[in-house]
C-alpha cells in the first residue's frame, strides 16, 4: 500500500508539475496523529464534565472492560445508548483520576464501510493488523501486519479509526489522540 502511494506521488510530481517534496510533506502531515474532535469534545484534553454538559446523564458508568479490573488505573466507561453520528451506542473512556477523556467510541448499528467513508472522507489509510500472540489480557495489543485479519480505516489527521469486519461493516469508530497499535510483532514482547 505504501509503495503504491509513493508511485502515485512520483507520477503526480512528474505530470502535474507539483514538486515531489510538497507531495511528500502533505502525505507526512496526513499520517501524523492529531487528537480527535467530537461535537466540542477533544480527546486527551477535554474532561468528562464537559461531555456530561453536552450529552447529559449516561446510561451507565463502569470500569472499562479492556483492562484488568484489579488495576487501580483502569479507566471508567461512560455509556450512552445513543448519541453518535450513526445509530448505535456512544462511550467515553475516562481516566479515573484526572477525569480526562482518553477515547470516544461509537458502536454503530449496521454501518457499511462505504457509507462511513462517504461520511468521513476518502482521505484515509487502510491498514491490516494482527493480535500480539501469547498475551494474557482481555484486549491483546495489535501490531501492523500486511496479512493480518484486523482491518482498520484510519484518519490520522482527524484522530479517527474505523474497525471493519469481514463483511465490510464498521463495527467500531474510535476517536483517539494517537494510534496505539504496535509497528511490528517484535514490539509485542516489550508490551508484555
């Protein structure tokens, strides 16, 4: 995928008379992760009090399930049955101590990949990942793997990650400040 992007950039620089350095700069800026903005809430900067003013009382508040419940730093999960751009649930993952919003998740009901791309834009990067092997955790980390089963549509410049299943449906929309996926399987050992 990256090789194709480089060839496209070279083609445009030769035939459209845009300097290659300018095109490379644009692509580098697109791949830098920026904190997501969601209806006035900025991931990593805004506090749950701001979200509560905007969205009201949540359906439930619990410990976030993707972490060890015995860990004192396990984030809180504020759950809404609706409130996203698409029909489905809306969750805020919140740091227990600081009350800062760490992530916003939308779990849409029956959202096709194409409809999501139409909504968010065609300026995305599609990547494949695999789960780290031999990790005893409720949510094993993932690493970039060109043959992996986990497919993500990523908008680094918007801080948005779409998880896509085998039927080309979006199962999760994550509004984040950075992508926590690992660059390779060898980095899984460091995360254990």
